[in-house]
C-alpha cells in the first residue's frame, strides 16, 4: 500500500521533477522528455530524446519500458500491465519496446506477459485495441488446458486501426495496414506492404513496395495524415 501511495503522488509531480528524480534513481532519460500524470510502476526506464508519455496512462508491474527517440504514448487511459499470475519465467515478461517515432494513441490494453515490440514509425491508432501475449491452449487431457506466453511484434511503418485484437505470437511485417476490428492470430512477418483484415485476419491485398500508409512530419510531432490504400 505504501508503494502504491508513493506512485500515485509521484504521478502528479510536474514532468521536469519526474525526469530529475528518475535520473537520480539510475533510469536512462533523454532530452526533451515529457511524462504526464500517470501511474508509473516500471522497474527500468530507457527513454530516448523527445519521448512523450501522455496523461492518465497506467503502467503496472512493467519490468522494462524502452522508448526510442520520438516515440509517443499519447491519449488517455492506456492500460499497460504484466500480471504476476501470468509470469511463466520467460525472459520477455514485462517488456514494452517502442522503436523510433512509434506511437500509441489512447484507450488501448497491452498485456506484457511476454514482450511487445512496436516498430519504427508504426502507429497503433484509434482506440480499444487489445494485445494479448498470454493465452490458454485447449488440452483434451486437462480440464484447464495449458497456458502459454508468446511475444507480439509489429514491423516498421505499420498502421493498426481501432478495436483490433492481437493474440500471442502475432507478428506483422513492415508497412502492414491492419483494418479496424481485425483479429490477428498468426505470424505475418514474411509479408510486407499488405492489407490485413478480418476474423481471423488474412492478407486481403498486396501493395507496391513504395506504398505509404501515412506520412510523418517533424519527427512525428506534427499531425499524422492517413492515406487510405487504393
């Protein structure tokens, strides 16, 4: 309870105070970093230059939060947690890695029973997408089945629409566009420049190598313009 109270009080400090205190405690914090009002239960922070964490985000039992230069967790009410009940002893438990200029908007849920990696300039857009790195495997000889953890990896320059569900072991190749409401259940890392949609998600269309789903300006600080695939 004492730790929780300290984390709540810490969350309401000005961003500059948070950065100062976190550096004093040995965390790696770059220049021009902003940390809003949030519950930050993270053992190790590695934040690059220009990183932003918006207000009212919740981090619980996170082992490592890595955000490269220009990465953003914006919006509000993102829930990023690693439940100790799902810790199967793997090295990837409790880790979120966001590469350069990767972005998450608001109201998403990320289960860090295993590592989630968000690739360079990839955007998790909309709201209410869920990322599950823990699940159950039905077993005919067991009433409860077997649990498993598996990472989720999103490649470079991907766009994830709203209300998408990712299941353990789901991978995206570079420049993938995931349609809203898709349920991504498998490894698509072998393909790039594709439209992935449906339940279960399938490759619906392939695009040329120079297709761009969205453009960024001023290192992802300015607005993002979404280009609908033709």
